[in-house]
């Protein structure tokens, strides 16, 4: 919305909702930027962000905030709730005063406290006391609420009240908090609600899995990678993982902030229109392959992309419907659930229906592993014979129970064949080509191997791996490729061979409701041990982060 407004200023000027969204975008920009400082060291990040922060506190942003039609939020409770949610979080980051106490229940005290944290005194005689006057007039009905909001934003950004753009927008948000209506009904699912496996003897997947289901919609192709059915409270929800590409020879890519500008680390982004998909779900429960009619029921859908690479659409299954009964009961494996995604906006995407099929629930695993999109296994074997097999066997030894392995060129098949036959490995050969032919060409089908972009589909592969392990494994660990090993010298010295599954279960029990553990890497390298028989004994020293550090060390060994 911000970019659109800059590119087509006349269009946004004449569209109140666009102008309001522009104002909200800058609230989010402040929140996201300051939140990064809370995660990463400020000293390492601040210099890069100084121009951005100066811009976001400058005249252009102040004018956008001053002139945005905030009164529209009076008629849009969900928008108002979103704005106030962002303002509440932004308050803590802007104040940076270490005050983590919950806000007062008293509405007036909460308003006064929030503005005080921003350096604004709204009490009688204070430099921002006029804000308290207009707020009270709006609450009492003495003044129309829309007029009160217009005056509150005027006072917040004018002397003597104005101090800094971010502080002023937070104080304004605190002032209008109680002028807005709360959304009707309660959000579903609740913030503290946890999805659980469905209490049934089967679990559900796209009928074509582990393959990819494709649906053409106009000039776009939707690639459905995975699906699952979960239980939230007493209700069921169908989750669908997908990404979208154009039907021409182009793809949209971007790099992560760790590898900005490095084309090797280019990742495919889903088409922007995927973020704007508004669907309703229609279900048809089919008791068997001969049931051509089934029973249809409808429900709303929500679509969101957290990463920008893939998109998740969720459909709430109507209670007491034939679809719900089918999902909860043990059925013949010929049964299926047909899910139709129906657009609620004109010219919206209308893909052909998807089919979910039941599968026998396997024995539950504690920990499973995912690889990135690997390539050129023959070269790896030439440099270090049996590197792939050693990598897999080592992790099976310490407690990983299953691997899901992806490659771009099919080269790993002979090296993982026996593991696949034993059920220890699920192998996705030529994964990018499974999603789209052009992705297969770009990752492994070009004449010049130097032009291959092997990493294009890594985020999608990791997402699909996690989804394949839903309701199957308690934990999933990403071990990108055969040069990464889960290892701790301290644990081995103190306890001998460490069983990873027991370790993770212990950690999780000590910190209830833990969802993620992050392991940091220690690069190994330096001179190669000529007597080594495995990867583990080939490079036994810390490499550090710069290869150039080892030139002197190699020269010393040569002497």
C-alpha cells in the first residue's frame, strides 16, 4: 500500500481507505524495525537503519499520519482492533523504560500512563491536556466521535504536544482506544488455543501426496504442496499449504537479509496476488469412489503468508456436518473429502476442487529431520566417499528416527536407496521440477551449470517437510545438508553417546509449551586429516568464519 501510494499518489489521495492503510503501514514499519533491535544487537544494526528511522520520523510520514482518515476505524471494528494491537506493542518498544507491567484496567489511567511513557502530559495543565479534553468529549457524546478523532490527531502532532512522530502516534492511539467499537464475536481460534491431532484412527493428506497438486487459474498456476486436518477445541480445521507461479517463463525471487544480493541464495516468492486471495470453503464428503454426489457444506476461509515463499489457507469445518463426521470416524480408505475454494471477490481465483484422503496413522515418532534441496551427489561421493551414508547413519545413531531428503537433480537416489527401502528416508527427487517445469530447469536443467540456482526451492522444501511430519513426529530438526552434524563435545564427554530424542524431551519438559529450539553452528575445517576414514575424522578443528584465517595454518603444516 505504501509503494502503491508513492507510485500513484493521485489514486491514493482520492481513496480514503488507501490513505488510512498508508498510515498504518508506517506504524507497522516502526514496530518491525524496533522489534529487530530487541532481537539483534543494536550496535550491529542501528547504523544501517538510521536513514530509515530519520525518514519515518520526517515530515512526509508526519503528514501521512496527520491527514489519514482515522475516523474510518469507527466503522471497521476489525481494522480498529488491528491498529490498537500494533499500537500497544509499539508503545513498549518506543518507551524502552523496562516497564513490563500490564496496563491498568481503568480506561482513563491507561490513557494517562501510555501518554506519560511517551513524554506527553495529558493531565490538566500539561502540554497535551487538550487531548484529554477531546477524548472526554468523544466518550461522553458531547462531540461526534469522528470530530473528536480529527482533533486528537491534530493536537498530537502540533506544538506544544508534539515531540516525535512515533511517540505522538502512540499517544494518539491511546487516546482513541475507547472510542472504537469492539469486534462482534470472539476471534477463532483464540490466541491461547493450541491445535491438536484429530482424535481418529486416520490422518488426512492431499490424495496426490507426496506429489504436488496443480491448479491453473487464468495466467497463474497454484501448486498445492500439502494439507492436514487438525482439531482446535471442539472444532476441526483443514489447513492447506500452497504457492503460486505465473504460467510464463518468469519467476519472482528475492534473497534473505543474511545473503542480500547473492544470486546463489535466491528463493522463489509466491505471486503477490496470493496474499490477496479471499475464499470460502465448500466441503463434499464422499464415502467411496462411487459416491459422486456426497454431501456439501460451506465455511469461511482465512489465507495468510508468513514467509512470502508459501501461503497457508485454513478452512473451518462446519460442526455437525457430514464432512466433520467423516473426518472423525474410521472409514474405508476409498473415502475422500473434496474441498472447493470459492472466491468472494470479483475475478478472484477459482481453482478446481482439491481432494483429501485418509491414511492409516503410523507409529508416532519423537524426532525427524529435514534436508535442504541438495544436488550433485556424485561429486560429493568423489570428494568424500560415503559422506551421505555416514551423515544419515550418524544421525540415526544419536536418535533421529526419520529423514526427509530433497534434491534438485535426482543424483542422491543410489545413495539413499536402501534407506528408502527400510522406511528410514522419504526421498523427493528433483523437487523443484515436481512443483513447476521452469523451476526444474533453473535448478538443474541449464546448459551452464554455473547458472543453476539450487537454492530456489529450499524454503518450500523445508515447509513441505514440516507439514509431512504433522501428526507424525513430535519434533522436526532441519539439518540442511551432509556437511552439517548435530554434535556436542561437552555432552559426549560427560554422558557418552547422547540420544537426541531424550535430550529434546528433557528440555521441553523443563520449559512447557516450547515450540522451537535454535542451535548455533560451529564451522569445522582447516587441514584435512589424511588418515581419516569418515567425514567426522577428516576435519576435527574449528574453521572459524573466514577461510582466509587458515592460510598461515596450512603453510605451517606444509613446513
